[in-house]
């Protein structure tokens, strides 16, 4: 047993790591919106050898807001730690096996750190960002009317870990106070 306990991500990792039928899988959180046909995005990455495709990934130096929270992560050190916004991501079976094996050692960490960090450390794993053409709004406390949504764009509400009611826009859709 391992300590990695977010509600859905460990099941995706275990399922893909033990699945010989699929080389890649998409994970999409239930509060992610796409104003279009999902295959519009999926088809663009069909056949891509990337280990991890996600909205955003950064090191400690690049991601000042997320690392202020300092969630636990046994996967790396200050030089190798990565943060990734994985509310929608595509992961390879290869990376899923690496993450699954890591978790089975009893080590743990926040999923938005563990998955990108393990890919960052592995020389056979590459990470890239989902094309900006597909990104609509990733926003704290997102409330948007469907008539305001652009076609073929992703939308996702972000958590505000400090519980602030008013926040200022930050880079990559992040807002001061967390994501």
C-alpha cells in the first residue's frame, strides 16, 4: 500500500501501469470544460511519444506561487522538483509504471509534483505543454457562462489555497494565493 491518496489519480496510474493494451491515457478532472469535440485535442497528440503532456509545468524558480505552498513531495530535491497543472493531462504507460513503482516504495507526495518530477528526472521521459491554442481560461473560482466560452478551448476553475476572496492575475492562469 502507498500513501498517495487523491481520489482519482492513483487509479489512473495503477490502471495504465498494469495495462498492456494502451500506451497512453488522458486524465480529465470532472470540473474541466471543453467547448468542442474532445477529439479536436486528442487527435493532435495521437502518436506523440511524450511521457507527459499537461497545461503547465515549472521548476521551483519558475513557479513562485505554487512552491510558496510547499506541498510534500519525496520524488526529487530542489534542483529536480517540478510542479504541473494536471487537471487535464496525457501520460504514457512508461511514466505510469515509474510513478507506480515510486509510490510502491512507500514514498509519497502531492500528485502535481510527483508525476512531473519523476518525468523530469528520467532521461527517457519528455514533458510538454498543451498548445496555447487550446487554452481558454484557467482561473481561480471560475464562473463563466457557456455563451462566453470560445469554441475548442479548455476551461478549468483553480483552487485558492489561502481562501482569499480577491486575488490578482498571475502567470499561466495562476492567481496570487494559490491555484
